[in-house]
C-alpha cells in the first residue's frame, strides 16, 4: 500500500508537534509549576530561565569567586559554595535553585537534615549521579540503593571492624614511615602535601584493602585521576539526557579510561582468586571478603569491580583531603602543633614505634584537630537526596522526585550553630565531644548521617591520626611562601594550587 507524500508530511508534523509539546512541558510548564508550588509555601529562589535554569549565574559566581587566591582565612563559603552564599542572603537558607530544568531545594536546617537522613530516611534515597561521575566512583556502596546496597554493606562491613583495624595499623604505619623517610633530613624540606598524601593513601588502600603493593594499584589511580578531570568538567555543565552516548572526543576518552580501569582491576581480582584457590584462604581484607562472597554466589565479578572502583576513589580522596587540610591548618596555627606534640610525649620511645589503636584513641587533642579540620574543610561540600514519594518535610510539601541539596559546608560554617567564631580554627570546641560541639547534634556531618554514613569513617580517622602522630613527633610544619590559599571544588574540596609546606626536623627527632 502506497502512502501519499502529503500523508507522510502530516505524520512527521504531528510527531514534531508532539515532541515540541513534551519538550515545552519539561523545559517550561513543569518548572514554572514547581516554582509556583514552593512559592505558595513561602519558598523563593532565583527565577527559572529556559533550559539553563540558574547555571549561567552559578558559573559566573563561581568563576568570579575562584579567580584569585584568598587571604589565609577559613571563611571559605563565599568562594567554594558561592551560589549558596549569594542567594541565601536574598532568599534564606531554604530556597529553590535550578540546575538546568532540574530543581533542587537547598536544606541547611539541621532539624530538616535529621529528617532526611535519619528519622524519615525511608522516604528519601541517594540521587542518581551524573553518568560520568558514577562511572568514576563505581556502581558500589556510594551509588547502590535498596536490597543490593544492604547486601554489599553487610559483606564489606567486617573489613572495618575494630579488631581488623588494629591488625591494619602496622601496615599503615610502615607506609607512613617510608613516606617520611623519603622527605629527608635537611634543615628545611618543602613538600606539596596534597600530592604526597595522595600517594600515601594510594599505597595504604592497595595494601590494606587489596593485600597488594602500591605498584599494583598505581595504574588504576592514574587512570581515575584522568577520569576525574572529565567528570568534574561534565559536572559543571547542564546534564543533557543521552549526551554521554554520543562519540564526542571526551566521551570516547572516558570510555577508553573506563575499559582500562576495569582491565586493571580484573587482573588484581583474578590473581587474588587464584591465590585463594591454591591456599584455601580468602583473607579478611576488602577484596578477600568480596571474593569469598562471589564464591558463595552472593555477588558477581562485575560487582567486585564496581566496589573496587568505589574504594580506590573514595578511600583515597576522603583521607588525603582530610590530611592535606589538617596539615595546612597546623602550619597556619603552630600553637596547636605544640599542644598536639605535648600530648604525644606519653607515647613510647623511640618515636618510630607504631602506636596501637588504644594509644591513638587516647589522643584527645589530635581528635579535636581532625574534627575541626573536617568541620572547616569537609571533603564533600554538599550532598543530594531525592524524595521517593510525596512527603512532608518540616511542614513543607515535597513532591515525589524532588532533589534536596544539603550544603554541608554552609552547615559547618553557620554562626547560629557554631557561634561567632564559626570561621575560625578552634579545635577546643570539640573538647566535650562531637555531640556537644555545636548548638545542634546534626551540625557536624562530614561523613553523612544515618544508615548511609561513610563505612570507612573509622579507618580514615585512625589513618589520619597515625599520619599526624608520626609527622609531629619528627617535624615542625610551616607554610611555604609558595602556598596560595585557594580551596576549590573538583568534585571534592581541594587546594587549587596545591599545598606546599615546610617540614623542619625537630632537634630531638631520631635519624633514620
């Protein structure tokens, strides 16, 4: 049966009209309806603009804020979360902001945050990450939801039991001592701790989680660093559905990097599987537990690869960032170096005997310093949750699918929660513990809250405490003249120009 050309034109016209109406509904009618919904509840925000939302204004604010290094101040909110700082002054702490046609409600009230993460957490779930971000961080604990997340969490949790952490300490300590010995014994050594601590945490992760040396994981870390640059670039742009499937130059490069990462990880996994088959022992590290779960039919080889990607990425970035900012803060505030060093006098000599977990747990001043570093410079400056259904949040009607942006950095720097010195380095605020440091127990959330609290939190803090203990017993730390204070977000919070510091051996420090 022949179809008249005129009929084909009508079909095509109707198809284009249908697509146009759907696009108009998605790009204009729906956003304006959401704006009106929240306006009726007293929630405002910058006006939605067709297709781009508020991205153009956000990029302009970010570029302006990050164009110059700032003074050595800890008032970093205007620079790091410039859009939130700017619009909070006009609309308050709870406002609507548009990432393209996607609305996000900013929530900085700790009572509401507690509802989202704890008391009403069943109504919220982790949002879907940008595809390039998910490809980088892996489809593991950071991204999984529901029953599969619960299964993986159950399998992996024993890695971070306290008894296992005690066993890991000597392994961690050897990596730290090797790093410090490589710094040399000259009167003053300049080290970019941002780079040095990244190499250290890479070594620790491969040794403690995979039972291998740094050389085995080196290729994965290098590939992930390249992938992170692509993900960060994409993260700053309007997300266009389907764009990741187009064979653009950056997409092809990302696909190639992902394949190479998977191949490198499969080599690690296959070697450990062979060792387990020959020796009959899986091991209690992360990889051993997952290989055992695969042998029992609980998870697949692909699951193991994705979890490895997650731990290579998150394990490295969180701890290295914490160590970098803690070292910078100690260099800026030498009086706290002395207070921490005085506390270390109770540890056994010589200084290179690796302290036990019980000894590290007693270092109260060191814990206070690390908590204050996490407060002022949290690795993740914000996080997002999505409403699984229509839900009430503190009296607000939140529609299903609505994204809620929790600006962790803003909560950590809020004078209403932390007092007039909220932007100052004052570890003493944690002298009575985390729960009493602020006027609200949910004012401090560097590792999240509730069921999805970072599983590696204890290991990260223990590792950081051991690193600083070994360094402070041997070196005095000061800022290099080359240091430029410029915190910036590349998915996580980084020093934009690195962190060059001086390390001067103490007179009482031993020779290697």
